[in-house]
């Protein structure tokens, strides 16, 4: 069964994540809902959760914890989402 998804929202530490307030360091791939980190900071550490919504209702992902051990290059950035 193919479900049509209208959009995606992300939660950060159980509050809505505003990717527009991250200065472009975090962005949302509109076609898949994937959350993309191009650079991480200590402020990015926390719990992330994706919410997909469509005609059939809402689906919520499991929670993912992001920890920053050291400054990472983009090749090692965490990409959370599903295609």
C-alpha cells in the first residue's frame, strides 16, 4: 500500500524544531523528510523525532539521540530520516 505523505515535522527535545533558525546548518529534505546536518554544534545535541502526516493520518518515528563527540566534517554528519 502506498501512503501519500503531505509533509514532515521534526521535534527537538520534545518541542517543534525550527530549521530556519539554524542558519542553514540543519535543513529538511522536502521530498523525503530527511533531516540533514551540514555542521553540528554542542547546541544540536539532544533528542530528535520525525512526524509524517498525510491523508491516512500521522506517523511518528522513534526518538534518536544526537551526541557530538567532536567537531565533525560533513562526511560524518548524522542524517536522520527515511526515504
